[in-house]
C-alpha cells in the first residue's frame, strides 16, 4: 500500500492564532522513518520523499494514528488547498467538494495535478444526456448528487481527469444550451489518479460529537481536506458577518462544502444564534471569493448537519493500474446484518487480457472501524483451497486497499475472498451493492450478475448473492500487465466444473447463523424540499430496507442528494 506523505509545516500554518507556549509542542510522536529523514542533508532531503511524520499505531481508530491534535487552530489553506472555485448556475457542489478533497491529498503527497474536472464527474455519473455504454447512476444532468457518486467514479477508474481536459465551462454551456457533447469522447477519458482509501464518517443529525471532532482533526492533519454536507442558504439569517455560519433548525443537508481546518477559539456569540460551545470548522465553499471571507467561512461544531456525512480520499497518487475488476459498478449502497461473527464475501473474475497480469492491490468496502479482515486468493475460480494474501483491522468505514504479501499473477479465472470477523453479532458488517427498488433511486440502473458474487459464514458453503439477493460483493482487484513476466506455478490447480468447487445452498435454509427467508421486499423513501433557494435543493434522501428472516439490509444514512 502506498505510504501517506505527511508534512512538517502544519505547526506554522495559521500560527498567528496559536499561543506561544503551544508552538513548542510536538504534533505527534515522530516515526523512525521521519527521524532518519530529518537527519539527511538538505540536498538528500530534496531528492527523498519525506515519510509519514507521525508514528502509526495499529490499534488506532483512524488510519493508525492515536494522536490528540490539540492545536487551537489549523488550516490547509494556501499550501494544501487549491484556490476557491465558482459553481456558477450549476448544482455541482458535491462534485466540487469531493474533488477538492482529492486534490488536497495529492498536494500533501507532493503531487499537483491542478484542478480535477468537475464537468467529467458530473457527466459520467448521469444518464439523461445520452445512453452510456456502461452502468451509471439514475440521475439527470445537473440535478445535484451525493458524495458517494465520487467514490464509485474513482474506484471504477472512470476518472478523475484534469480540468484542462474537460473544463467546467462545458457544464454551464450545456445548461445554457449553447453546446453539445460527444458521448464517446466523455466515456473514453482515462483516469489519471489512483485512490487507495476512502474514509466515511456518518452520524445522526445533530451537533458534532467530541469523538467525531477528534477524528476529523486527525484526518485533516494526516490526509488533507474532507467533503462534508450542510444546510445552506446564502441569504439565510444564520449566515453572519460574512464568515460565520451555524444552523440549528430542522432542514437536512442540501449543500456540500470542503472542510480545510478548524479554529477552537471561535466564540459562541460569533454566530447569529449562540452555539453551546466554542469552535468551528474552516470550510471552503464553491461560490467564488465574493461569498464569505474570500470563499471561506466558519461552521460551528454545533451545526446539526456538518458531521452527518463526511467523505475523504487518501493514499492517492498517479500510479493508475492497467485493469480493474469489479461487479458493484455504483459502489456499496447497502449493508448486511448477520447473526454470525464470521462472514465471508467472494467474487469470481475472468481475466481481461491475454497478457500476464499482476495484482497491484485489492480494494474492499468496510462498514466501520475495528473489524478484523483476511484477504484470500484462489486460482481457477475456486472458492476453496484459497491462500491468505493479507490481513488486518479496518481503520474506518468506507473503502480500504491492501497489497498482497506475495506476487500474485492472476489466472484466466480467479477468486478474491474477504473474511470479516467481529466480536459482536447482529451488526451491520457486510457491505454489498444492490439495485434500488424505486425508479427514483440513484441505484435503480444497477443490475446484479449471477454466479460471480458469493457469501458464506464458514468459507465452504456459499450463497450466490446475484441469484438469491440480486446483490454483488463490494470487492475490486487492480492489476498491471507485465508482458515479460512468466506466470509462476500455482499450488491450487482446482478447476471449476459447473458447481464442482462451489457448494451452493438453498436460500430458504440457514447459513450457519444467518437465517434466510424466501420472501424479499424492498422499499424506497424520499424527501423533496420545494421552493429551493439559490438553486440548492435537498433532494432525495434514500433509505432502502430489505427484510429477510434474521437478515436486514438497509441503505446507509449518507445517501442524500446535494444540489448547489
């Protein structure tokens, strides 16, 4: 897995808000690699990538860091954030905020791609301007979006691409009917950025908890900016003095912003309505520099929406693999609750090229931190006789990537199996992708394939998710083509002969602790807010429930539409 490039200058950003006594504080316990790097000469440092500054501890909740960041003020502005942009008449706030988060992590990794293309993200995740040759979201052009669209976009290698390759002006021209687009040209753009890990933080509506504040601060220091959602009305009385915002009403999120820092010194009376505690997030908006304080403003820790849906992208670089394998085209949207504390998910893949392909990484969805996982590989599409290639503990909800502990050259058919283990049962621990039941669901276009995704509680008896639940496992495999590398001997020579190596079960019977019924029902609910102000609409907040005896599948709370 790619290393995260930390930075030393954070102690000095925004230092005019830091007390003199605080300046001498160590941000964290320095890693051995950083200490060794710090002893290099200036010339050697210039030619050596700086390693992670903070020592990583395996038992932490977020990305291995248990440090408490007690700086009063911290900001990524100027060095690790690109300039404020203007979404103009578009509803693309969600795209601006998520791509800004990716740009920030790239900058922290000493990579500057300049702006990433909002226009390409918007066009690749809608199906109204043309019928795409791939499965995409059930949404119309310029209709707002949710932050998860970007996750699928980058994981699938649909993008991102550079702003210069598809300028944002394309969107405003399309809105004004002054231009057309070439479908083939849009679809055939090549991704330039690889994202290993996607961090999700989702809380119930209400002010940020102390633990959420600490987690967000840790992420900002280690990995850069975060996309977040708020309820926002540019004319609202909750927006005070051009730079302070605190909403404590009943409306849910309708706008996306980018969290770039914090300031614990912001007083409770800085806002129109007094907050209950000091402190605020520093956020970057996407309405140009004339709004707020040059495009930035403070959002109170007590804002009821700011911590409800947060997404970050880290371990980014430009090392894009040659091939990517997946079946959850639109990403994870439901989570399976099991009675068993051990559960397996598996995908069977068919190699795309006639060349030798080496696995670069395996990426899989996680429902929360603290779940032990083991990753296995099996050749010839076998779901038995598999070998362990990685293990660890999930550090967050979202997506994680691992690199195999040995070189794996995939066979014509092969399998990846993920084992999830937790001390508790009846928890939402198994992420899958499933078709939305309502025609208004963003996931309505999704179609499950039979015979490729499986679930088990013992690793030997498997349930076909595509056939029985119309779902797919959220597992991806990324490979590089190595034309000169021979395929080594594979210990497992088991060939799949129809169901010879896969013991399937009747879905009406139990799978060791997971009781499955024969009746499956789904439902969609949505909230529409009429009379949008400044084009910002709180669209559909979709929650899908799937009831099976002993098994509950439901949409994550964050599936909300943000219009700008």
